[in-house]
């Protein structure tokens, strides 16, 4: 069972068994969990006539005893306090309480004591404490995503809250899948180690009864890894549809906000949904490259024009009846065509304005091919190019620094200085901070394929064969990790097991959780890997879904706090 289906099943069960008119009450996190898998019209079909946030319910005094309240919220102490107040002054006919994760005994006692009016009909745990954007990809949408980069001493309570939230999210995923995994983590990451150990404690000690599912032939694997082992992937421009939309415009909970794009007409400045569950064209094109998308959209426009032409030819009563029957489908098709044409047109403008084809070619060379001298020349030329934006200059210098950190310090310093003079907004200190966080000394994996003999041979073979598309030749480090797991070659010394729960044979299910966030390029790698039917199903999760802008924002925030923290120590 994939994650989108799990969450939909929970919501179906929640709403199906309660008859009559309902109000659905959510919090700032569960609103994403629900909206990404359930549309407004589907909620209406379940007799949900109002969707409210728990904060606004607390403020309002208006009685609505004709409605049944269905709460779906996280079991946080803040939410419990709000519920306590609302149960003391009940506004609805019935209260059905569903929590997205495990309730503590003390919280249940608080709720029981608060329910003086006996308004609560049921209290249940439905484990959907994550945002399932795609069948094999989930996120926790954590706002303070930068915390994983900080040493524990800088903000111990902040890091504890961060770890607790990740453990909650991972626990919910495995409760939804009805599995208890063997746990491994990346040795070089303190945060990954801490999360792995705390998850193990929850699953094998504190709540061992809850996780004691029917044994399968081989236990699933949870692998906790750190974003800093592959800082290259979130820095690259993207050229496949879903990843490109997120990189250039932004994709939040499968929604694209076009309201900020001034060049669009007023009726086009809306929020549009890009979901593989609800949009057949997107489902079949989300992993295709930009060139093919253009061709496929042209085909879709041609098909639509044929339908529009036949709708103009109404001559009989039967034609009229057929038109009326097909009109909703026609309007949906029209909206879909308009949405994809708008997105691709807008992205084409950005590619041209920022000279991204030129920039991306150098990025891909830095990520995939050797040759320090040529790389230095190419980056220098782009830093001098007036059309290249500040953020693209910064990313190019970062990619160069990650690749050639140890090779020519003088030339690296020259690039730092040039960046400082061309883009004064970005102090070179940010590149040094990235190297401190994710430089060669800190990384476990063979990021550039130049440490491990197998990878060197693979890169040579690829070089001789040539690449199909220069813009999509990069493969995330995650691809190698999945390959190692599939072949049973993930080294214990680099990815130790937690406790005495070891893997017997090859796992059939693997959840890879990336502390610091995932990218859509990595989600694509997972989907393509699953399509090979290797006998292992991979699921990818993380604390956020990154594009280069978000990754750099997290880096800047961590650097700022580290700097102020070092003054305090």
C-alpha cells in the first residue's frame, strides 16, 4: 500500500462513518496532509460543508449545534489546550476527535476531564502525520529545516523539538504501512544518528506492542541519511517537469501559486494543482524532460482544439444534449490545457531571461565530469556574464568549490573574490560555510564518483558512450545508495545498524529518510527505481522538499545562528 492511499483511507474512514452535516477542523499541519490527497469536491460528497482551522474555532462563539465536528489534528500540547477550551464551551452537536499520531496518557486524561458536557463521541489515532505528495515520496514540511546543520550546543531545545517531530513523522509512516523496520543511519551525521536511535527506542521499547505487526519474511529497512552528504543535487537547475516547476516557480503541497507572476493576466493569476493523482497529463509527464514536455503539450492542445471544433457544430437536439452531458469534462480539459501551457510558457521565459541553458551546461559538467582548468574558465566566464543572475553565480561557485575544494586553493579564492564583487548580496563566507558543513571531509558517499573504483569505471563507460541529454546527465547520490541496497552492498561501517536488530536477507521495503530535505530529482530517481521491479520497493521521505532557493535559505539561516551562537559560547 502506498502512502497516498494510506492517507486517503484514513480520511475516508473518518468521514464515512459519521452521517449528516459535518465541519472538518484541522490545524496548520494536518490541513496540508488532507488537502494534498482530498479535493474540496470530494469533501462535499462526504457532507463536509465547512472546513475550519482549530485556531479560528477557538475565537468564534457562534453555536452550530446542527453540525457534527470532526477534528483531525496533531496531538500537540497547544492543540490539547485549545480542545480543552472548546470542549468546555461546546459549539457543535457532536465532537469526533481524530489525532494524526500517538496520544500520551496524560493528554487522554485532560480530554476526559474537559468533556463535562459529554460532547465527545469518539477519540481515535489515525496515523497520517506526514504529507504524501506522491505515491513514494513524503515530506514533513518542517519550517525550521536549518536546525540539522547546527551543533547540539547551539540550540539544544530546538534540536530536540526537531528530532521529536521527525521521529513522530517516521513512526506514523510505519504505523500506516503496518511495519516495524530494522534501522540504519549515516555514521557521519550526529542528527541522523540521534533520530535513528530515538526512533528505535520508540518502536522497540516505549511502544513495542503497537509496532508488533505480523512478521514478514524480511523486515523492512529504515535508512536515516543527511542532506549534507549530497549538497550538489539541491544546487542544480532542473530539466524534468515536476522538479523544474519547483525550481523556477515553486510547488507547495502539489499547488503552484501563479498570483505573484506579474506578466500573467488577472484570470491566470490563480493557484493551480499539479497532482499525479488528479491530473493524467501530469502523471504521464512529471518525469519527462523539458523538450519532450513542449511536444506533448502541443499534442494536448491539438486534441483540445478538435474537441472544441466538434462542440461548435451543434445542429440537432441530440447534439445539444450530448454537449450538455460532456460540458463538465470539456471545461476540465480546457482548464488543464490552460494550466500546462501557462506553466511551460512561464518557465520558457525564465530559462531565456536567466540564460539557464548556458548556466546548466556548466553545472552539469561540474557535477558529472572532471577537468578543473576548463571548469574554472567556464565559471569565470559566467560570473562575468551580465545576464547571469546573482543566485546562479552563487550556485556555480558553490558547485565548483564542492568539486575542486582541495585542488587549486588560489583559483578558488579568485572565484570567491569575483563572486563578492559581482554579487555583493552574497558574502563569500556562505560558500565557506557550505564546505564546512558538507565538504569532502564530512561526506560518507562517493559524491562525484571519483573515490570508488566501481564508480570511476561507471563514469568512464558513460563518458565513452556519451550522454543522451547533457542537461539531465546528473544522478543524485541517492541513486548509488539504492543500488548498494539492492545489491546488498551498503557498508555496515558507513551505515551502522541500531541495536541488535540486523537485516536477515534482502529487504523488500525500504524507507529512506533524508534529514534536511529531499528534492524532486531524488523523488524521480525513486519512482524510476521502483519501475524496474527489482523486488525492493523504495519510499523517500524528508523534513522538507527543497529547491535551490530553500536550500540556500536554510544554509544562510544556519550560518547566521552559528555566528551569533559562537559569540555567546
